[in-house]
C-alpha cells in the first residue's frame, strides 16, 4: 500500500482511515506537535544541515553537549554520534577488527554488525572451536540487544563459558532497545556484567524510539577516540546538529512518552488473551506472529501491522508495534481482533476459551 503521508497512529488512503500498528516509532514522537516545535526551533538555530567533517577547524558545541549527555545516560566513558545507525555499526566493526584477533557474531545478527570476516559464535549448538584456540587471545563478539524476532534482551550467558584468559570486547546493537528499555530508556548494555568481558561497546540508530536521523557509538574513551581517527569518520559529515539539539531539549518529552508507552503495554498485557503462537512481553512494544489468518483478520478491520517476507514457515513475518501515541480505543480495536483470532484457534483445538471484550 502506497501512502502520501507519514503513518501516525492513523493514516488515510483514498479517503479511508486505517489504524497503524507498524514502524519503529515506539515513543510516538515523530508527529508529536510539541516535539516538532523543538525540532523547528533547532533548525532555526543550526540550519537544515551541516555538511562538514567533524575534524574540521570549526567545531559545533552541540556535538559535545549531546554526546556527553548520551554517555551519562548509557553509562559509558564516551560517545560519538554519526549520521546513521548503519554507519555507527560499520565504524565500530572496523575499529574492532583492528583491536582483536577474531570477530564472532551471535545467530541472526543484524547486517549493521556483520563483518565479512566474522565467524559464527555458535556451531551445532556449541561454541565455535576457534574461541578455544591458544593463538586467539583478543576476541570481538557482536550481538543484537533484542534478537531478531525476539522481545526480551539477548541471553548472552554462553559467554561465561569462554575461558577467562581471553580478552573479550562485546559490541551490542541497541537500535531497538535504546529509548525503550532501562529505567530511563538508556538501553541494556550495562545489564551485562560477565567477568570475562573486558570492554563493552554499544551502537544504535536514533531513528527508532527517539525519532531522529542519526546514530551513536558508546564505549571506552580509547575506543571512541580511535573511531574519530578513522578515515571514514573524518571524511563523513556529522549527524545533523539540529537533531542533536532536539535530542537534548526533548528529554522531558521522551520521559513522558516512555511512561505512556509503559501504560499502553500494561493495558495490552492485561487484556490480551494468552496465545502461545504470539511472541509478546509486557516490557517491549512488539507482538510477533506469522499466521496469515491473523494478518488477514487485522487487514479486514483496517488495522495495519508491519508485514514483510521472511524465511518462516509461512514465508512472511508480521509484527504489531505498540506506540506511546496509541489511544486506548486504538488498543481495544487491535486487542479485540487478536483475541478473536486466539478464541477461534483455541476452539479449533478444543479449548473452552471464549472471547470477551
């Protein structure tokens, strides 16, 4: 379906209203008037773009202000921002390649963290034997904070079985957790405190929950300083300074929207009938499913989730994205249809569950 407007909680096509439960606008800020007001003010101050290297002789103070704030929030020594989450991943991987003997990745790692020479961390349900090689002492391990098709933080406990003699750097993609998880939306990097992980680095796109085009790399001062010396960093323009100003000045809005998102998730969790075919956690704003029947039921009732081809049994994966901007009436409509599907499938299996709204 092609539309000529950014989908908010609703959008219109040929004069008809559709309820939107897709995208990654978890905090619902992109079309929020008070958020846009801050953004417009930032554009007036910094202009619509700043196409200059971060290494140029003129330095904009907003970069340091925003990056210091991010470092404080995430809990790392330093942060550097870049123009996209994808670039953040590529720069971090390049630096990790220079400082480790081998790179390994968890299953289904996002392409932003996939290096051409990276090896699978797990083979046939066991740790890759190269991890035990005596010639390999410095190891880089990359993972998604929220695994593909998952709704809870990645289980990295298998890293505890790697010998303590190895020097491990963990690189975590927090694109779908930053702004959403953690008491203040700081993400989950510091939840991982295994004794054999010497260095922790996180990268993320700011275009998800925080609604701004850009990305960041967070970690040790030495790691971040070396990122800034890379040719690809020096030769690229920085993140739009107006977006960084907006991030700094919209902290109260982010806080309020995060509270609203938590309320919406609690409401959904309280009213959604249990269904083992759905992947959902009350702390994360996504419901995964791959049943074509549920997708069809939602579409027939003008509820639009995200749906795209994926190598599942049905050949397509769909997800219902819950945002802070959804009203209770929106949630009720979505919950009703999902519960109808749950009741119908339960009846087919001989279950006595009946739907009640």
